[in-house]
C-alpha cells in the first residue's frame, strides 16, 4: 500500500508527562484513507493534524455511521516502542463495521497504516510510568445524501493522544453506579460493536452518575434489567469465593481485548474463570455474605481498575474495604508488565514499532 506522507512543518511542543490527562492533546499528524464503492480503499496519506471539511449531509452527522477502536503504544525501558495486540483491533473494527454497513478494511491495510503512522509519531510516546500514546482509529460514512442506505463513501482515520490514567483515581479504586433506568444495548442491537451510537446512548446515565460522585455506570441487560453487563469504558470481573466471574459475551457487550487477555492470564495463573450470566441479585447476596472479595474493570484506557464501591437503587456496597485486592493487583502488574515490556511477553501479544 502506498502511503503519502506530508510532514508538518510546524511541530508542536510536547507536554510534560505530569500534565497528561486523557485525550486532550493530539500529536502532529493524522492518518487518512478514503473509500468508495467504485475505487475501494484509496489515497492513504498522513497529513498534519488539523480540522477537516466534510459535506453537511455526510452520513456520519445524521445516521451515526461511525465505528472506532482504541489501543495504545507503550515505551519500554530501553526507549523502544510497542503496540499491544493490534491485530485484535483490526478484527474488531471490521466486526463493528459489518454491523452498521460500513466498508471493512483489509487487516493488513489497517495494520500497515497504523504502524507507519505510529512510527512517524514515535517521539510522542511518553516516558513516565503509567503513561502511553492512546491511538484512536475510526471509520465513518460520508455519503453526501440524506437517504438512509448502506454507505458508498467512507473515510478511515487514525489520530493519537499522549495519555496518563483514564480515571483521576489512577490505580486507586473507583466508585461505580449500577444503572437501573437507561439501558445501553440489547441483543440483536449494536452492543458488541464499538460504534459511536453506543456511547451516545450511555452519556445521560454517565452524567447522572458523575453528578452523584460516581466515575461511571455499570449497565444491566436491556431486557430483564437483571444481569450485569459492562461499565461505560470497560468490562467487569468479580472474585466471588474462589471463582472469577465475568459476564459472558451475549452480543450486547463489547468483547474487550483487555478482558480476553485478563481471562488468559488468570487461567494461566491457575484461577477458575467463568464467563457466565451474573445477576445483580447474586452480586448483592455475595456482597452481603462476604463472598464478593474483589471487583475490577478492564479496558485499554482504564487498564485494570479496582472497583471500591457499587451503588444500586441508592444502596451503597463497599468492596474489599474500598482497597485494591490481591488478584486485581496481580493482574494489573502482569498486564502492565507485558505492555510496558517489563516482563517477558510469553503470549506473543506485543508488536514492536520500528
Ligand atoms: N467496554 C466498553 C464499552 C468500552 O468502551 C471498552 C473500551 O474499549 C471496553 C469494554 C474494553 O475494551 P478493550 O479492552 O478492547 O479496550
Ligand atoms: C478504550 O478503552 O479504548 C475506550 O474506547 C474507552 C473510551 C470510551 C475512552
């Protein structure tokens, strides 16, 4: 694939690592590639980061024709850069695209565009502990028509942002509210995809939770409002007795790459991991009986985040005295160890950037 590179002549000053939040600062360039049914994917290019012009009728503005991905580039102690399981993002963006009738991107194209772009932006990968370069590939429809049809013109882009931790709490436990009014997704809908519409449907409950002092919402299934699904930006896991329970992939939750990696690491360490339905009732009983030992969320942005408090219908449940538990800590250390290259990647998950 030919990628034209138009380098910026006005490079920005890089921020101090200590000032990084999440997703507020962007690198010098962006990757763009266009699609049409006649030409397929074409015109791959890297341009200086900046605003762009789109037709006001573009499908993305009216019918939510948009899907995205999230992954990170990590700096190892020797200064080199690596990605974590980018092949999984290449697969998932296509599974999302298929659901909302956006054109799929050949995986090799996705990966080549990504690697070329990150290689150019290498100096933007921060150096301090816990920091990384968050990468946001996204794909949207830009047919210039108000008719509701499958997309014939689309654009794929990649932007990147140096980040610190997603939650202000860092590795300290977050407080999560179990949402019992709004629902995020239903089976047969788009819950398993990373489409912008899922996040639009989530925003109201998230805002309500934030006003009440909670970081995010824990969703229940959209039909019975009984089974635990996932949190706004992460999948969830619970240690109940000796069993690690995580909601099974029923079609309404995102098949997280961190979730998949955590399951593999935990099984490898000898834990019993069950992907099954978990009702809010069962969780409540486990809390009351003391069987619920630990809870955490996992995701690219959130990494492994302990959950110290859950609130359901106004009742507060404190988990593990609001402290990080031993399994959560072990999982955090192993996963971040692999991602930042501090421990051997025996799974072959990391991909070096030249
Ligand atoms: N669930 C939702 C709704 C998310 O937005 C994310 C973040 O991407 C996750 C789960 C975790 O997925 P992953 O581990 O692939 O980042
Ligand atoms: C990610 O972890 O990559 C996400 O997409 C979460 C996000 C909504 C910030």
